[in-house]
């Protein structure tokens, strides 16, 4: 339900991938990255909209949302007008978790991760719009697995040499950062600089998908959730 999104008219802006300085990589030409396979680095986030089915968990939409290709028109609450936003892709009510994964992660995020670039998926929307479900799933069925679980499995399935994964789970709740990766939630200190935030949150390393997913399931059980009119297990934190 994109009724809180401001009007956006975004056009893809791309530039060439950065070239590595000679001191940043080994001199072995055979190991140098192929510039033709580097792709392009986006100068702004890619924006996707997912429309939640009416009636899910007793959720009620305001109605009046119209989708025309990658354009979404929706009514502005308490105002007699409509806004139109243009995005990369619109997932309508019938879209599955796998559909979202293939379009967002497989076609975009995974490409950059495997080239050594940082990547981030940020879910934005009102309470009950489906953010947690899209990212984390509901833990009940394989078909309902979220983008995070699917990404973990997909990375280990790549059969990369000497690959391991380090994970952290940090919750922001009532202005406090908490470590969800340990049995008893602990407060986390955050030291911010101009370019990066560093924390003393516990870090957990995994060499295969199964233990990583098991640890993630445990971390998710420690999240702060509460029933709302639009979601019986609504996240009360970030």
C-alpha cells in the first residue's frame, strides 16, 4: 500500500564500475576482474513496490490503487487528489516470495554481491504493509521464506571457493540497539564515523546454509512484536 510514498519520478542513472587502484589488488593479471563483467554501479536505490492482498491478516486497504506498467497511482489520505510514482517494478497481489526474490535479489543484488560490492535491501511502508513478511517470511512454509533466507541459501549454493558467511542481528527498539544473535538480548554500543557505523554486536560465522538459517530463526524469535489492527505479529522495532 504505497499511500505514504511521496511522489517520485525516478529515472535510472548509472555510471561505470570503479577501477581498482594498483595497490588494492594483486598484480596477477589472470586474477584481475574483467571490466566487461563488472556491470554498472547505480547512483541511486532501485525502487520496487509490492501491493499486499486485501484481507490478509484482516488488513484493509484504502482502495483506489491503480497500476499501469511501472507507474502506480494512489489516493492521498484525507486529500482529494492522487499521486503517481514511477518505479522499477510493481509486484501485484498475486506475486509470490519467489517472484520478489528473483526480480530483486537474483537480477540485481546478487550480481553486485558476487562482484565484491556492498548491497542493501531496505523495506519501507506503513504498519501491516508486509515489510517483515517480504524480508523474513513467516517461518511456516518453505514457499513463505523471505528474501533473507533465500539469499543465504542461494549464496551457499553458488559453490564458491573458501566461502563463509558472517552474520549479525541488531534490533533498534525505543532508541536502544540490541543484539538478537545471543540467547539473552544485550545492549549494543554504536560508534558512528563519517562513512561507517561500528558496533560491538556479536558476529557469527557459518560455512553452510543450515546452521546459518537455524541461528537466524533463533534471532527472529527475540524480536519485539505486538498485534495490531493490520498484523497480528507486527514488528515493533527496526
